[in-house]
């Protein structure tokens, strides 16, 4: 049967309007990215992984990751850590912050995370992984989901042993990125493994890895029986990929449209992170938006060396003058982040 990307589905009672999920990506999935993802057709968006230790210590930057906007729902906030009690405590705060789902990271392959016993290493410690899921599920009424890799080493099938146990421990859905931690992002995502996992569990499975087009999304959904596909790198600087996947609308955006979306993103991110932090954070996004054959390499370089956001805005508008009117329309349609962002349950400055 042909997969319908526009069909709604649900995780533990949370309705998700499309079968497309925007991937959690550290250093990428800020509020502006998630809100844009929802506008372009993602049925569910996810925060980047948030440190439970950071939440425990009321780290100001960590708490900033918990800011939820009213127009992001449904939204998952993803936690990482290794201590079940700390993760259960963090889940309470995430619940109060306004998330719809709590996702747990058992997939991060980065040494900084794995050396603390968090991320993908938990796939080799299934007892602890289950205790974490159980501790979170006992601390929140929200559905708890898990995102994992296939295992630590190449060729590993650990996810097929651990997945059903995590469901028993309380996971209401599983996302599988079927690469090993060792593989990082090399090779291909082996979705034959996703199909095996779907057969083993009675909760929805989300297929993550190498989905960049509607054709690929349909093939993965049909070939695996997964409830949804997740898109990460394909959406970087390219929300139009989400529209193509969900609606089959493959018209390339006009350059004015690209600049208008980029500038909205710059403005929203500057509000969220502050101009100074945003200025460094945004550099990779200039590469992503202006690349893909849309603008010349020298123009991209010219923007990349600038730090002043007003100057960047001036040059981008000069390169595509029609973008100013489009940006105005976008800003009129999209509520301002400060109008829709929920207050944090505790002060971001160490209170509570
Ligand atoms: C820059 C970057 C950051 C990522 N950060 C996270 C993260 O915080 N949590 C997580 O579960 N996965 C993270 N991932 C993995 C993605 O969610 C996704 O599973 C992976 O990129 C494969 O999907 P793709 O081929 O669509 O990019 C990250 C990936 C990238 C490229």
C-alpha cells in the first residue's frame, strides 16, 4: 500500500498530523528551526539533546534549550544523561516547560557524551537504559520515546535486543537511526534493520537516516512499516525539502524566498540566543542556505566573514531585493517568538 505522508498518527495519545518528523540536531534545532519545520510540514519537531546534568545544576544555557513556543506543538524535548534519578528529575522540569513528549538519547556517538556513560553507550548497558526509561516514565504523564542507533560497533544488531526491552520499560515509540556509533555518518542507514524492529515491537517506530526526498520517504515507509520518517541533514538550510516530502511540491524556491526565510531565521535566532551568540551560531546556516547552487561561492564567502547581523541583512537583501517584501509578509503571518514562547517553569538565572 502506498504510504500517505499527510496522514495523522499518534504516540501515546499525542496526535501527530503528518508522518514526517524533524530530527533533533545539536547546534541546529533551535526554536526558529523547529517552528520553521512545523510550517513546512513536519508533524513533530524535537529539541536538540539537553543535558540532564545541566538541568540539575540549573545551567543557564541548558535551561534556555527548554524554551517552548506555542506554535511548535507537538514538540519532543530530548534528554541525555546516564543517571536514572537525575533523568527522572529533569523530566519533571521538561514536563512543566510545556513539552508534549520526552525523548531519550541512546544514539549520540560523540566521545564527549559517550565517555560520561550517556548516548549510544547505553545500548551496551540495557539494564541501565531500561532503568532510565522507567525513571522518566514514572516522573511524567507525558509519553516517553527513545532514539537509538543500531549499536556501538559496525554490523551490530543490538537495537533489536534492546528495543523491545525499552518498550517493556515504558517507551511509547522508538526512533532508529540504523548506523552504528562507530560509523558516525559514514556508509548508509540500513533500514532493513528498521523493518525488523517494526516487527518486534507494538509501538510506533520512526525511521531516521538518509531520507531527503519524497521518493525515499515513501520507499522507507513502505519497506519498513515504520509509522513515520525523520529528516535531519536534508532540512538544513532547506525547509523546502520538508514540503516536497509531505506534499510532493518539488518547485525550487526562488532566490528571494530563500533569502526571506534565511532572514526570518536570523532575526528569530538573534532574539532567542542574543546577537553575540547568534552571530557565530548562524554561520553554518549561511553556508546551507546560500549553497546548493543558489548563490555564488564568492558571495557566500563574503557573508561568512561578517559578524554584524545588520550588515549581513543589508547584503543579503541587496542580493535579492524582492526578499524584503516577502520577509514582511512572513513576519506578518508568523507570530513573533517572544509572543508565543512560554515562560520557563523556573528562572533561567538560577532561581526556583
Ligand atoms: C549536526 C547533527 C546533530 C545531531 N544531533 C543529534 C541530537 O542532538 N540528538 C539525536 O538524537 N540525534 C542527533 N543527530 C542525529 C540525527 O537526529 C539523525 O538521526 C541523523 O542525522 C540521521 O538522519 P539524516 O540522514 O536525516 O541526517 C544529529 C545529527 C547531526 C547531523
